[in-house]
């Protein structure tokens, strides 16, 4: 039986030039690899963004940075986006809503990752 699966990894970077007035900006680069054995498409996303005070914002929408990539087994799609926090650290986690080419839905989880200003690491 066909096994759809996308595996996601994330790299983060603090953006001091966009951080001012108590707001901290962070870029995150997501690498999505089709580790399954069927062609599939990323259709939509959901992010849960939590700041250092525990406030969580939910962001939902179609596509990622304007793309709904179709990935064959072994193919990779990478993109960079960004977010702002009211604190110098926080975290994000997400879900991509995906569809196989024969219209079977599945989810790809983006494990929680930390957003932290350099120098604030313990």
C-alpha cells in the first residue's frame, strides 16, 4: 500500500535589523522532503507561534510563501519565511495539510522549534 510522508526540518535565525521597539523578528527556513513512496502536494498550513510569556497565536492558510509544491518521492522543497515575537524568545510548531495525487489527505508535522535571540541561550 502507498505510504505518503513528508519529513520537515527547520533552521532559524534572529533578524536584528527587523527587531525594534520590543519586537523581535526571526526567520525560519523549512526543508520539506517527500520521504514517502507516492507523489503528493502541500496544500495548506497551520502554525502555532508561542512567545516567551506563553501567548500563542494560530496562523492558518493555503500554501507556503505562495506555493503549493508537488513533490515526487525523494524530492525536496525549501522556503524561508519569518515571524515577530513580543519577547526575545519563543517557539513554533506546525502542520502541513497535504494530498496524494489520488486525493488521499495526510498531515506532515513540523516539530516544535525554538526562536531565540543570540546571547539569550542558557
